[in-house]
C-alpha cells in the first residue's frame, strides 16, 4: 500500500460486498475494472489514474478504525467497523487533478457498505449518507 490511501471502513455482515461484488458495482458506474491478484485495478479513462482496491478484514482493521475515529463524533460507530476497502493511490497529485474517478470509487463503495470514508492525506473522516446507513 502506498502512503496515500483512501479507506472505507464498515461493519461486515453476511451481505457485505466482497471484491467480486465491488467490481460489479464499479463497472455499473462506468468504470473500467480489472482483477489483479487480490486486488482490483480501476480506471475511468485509459490515460487517467489507476486506483488499486483491496478488501481487508484483518485484525488490525478494527484497531485502526478505533484509532482514526478517536475524539470524533464517529468514535462509537467506528468501533463496529471490522472490515475496509483500501483504495491505494499511486500518484496523489494526478489522482486529485482527475478527481472524478476517486470520488466515484469512494461513493460507490461507501454506499454499498454504509461505511465511513477516511483519507490518509488530509485526515478527513466522513460518515455514510444518512439515507444509506
């Protein structure tokens, strides 16, 4: 994982999306998606930035969710988060210049999971849309 990562933390349930379901959802949004080992590589345009997406339910995910949310109004809800989609960003400047791909990926995964979005580069933590949660 690079230093620049966006993560969607969520409480895993039986109907939580896996990488296959995430791939279908992203393709439905018009994104190009390719499987690459244990990750998805997602692009909107052929020459646009490629984002690498992984799903993790490792034990450290819960601890990191609690740590990230400490002192925020989301602290209680984030205690329930035991899984996350990790959106690895190779070139942050390029990705932010063409922000549409990142926004579409984040919104799609957040809507699908009812999860909390965290961006490593600015420390921003966003709750799910209340109509989806």
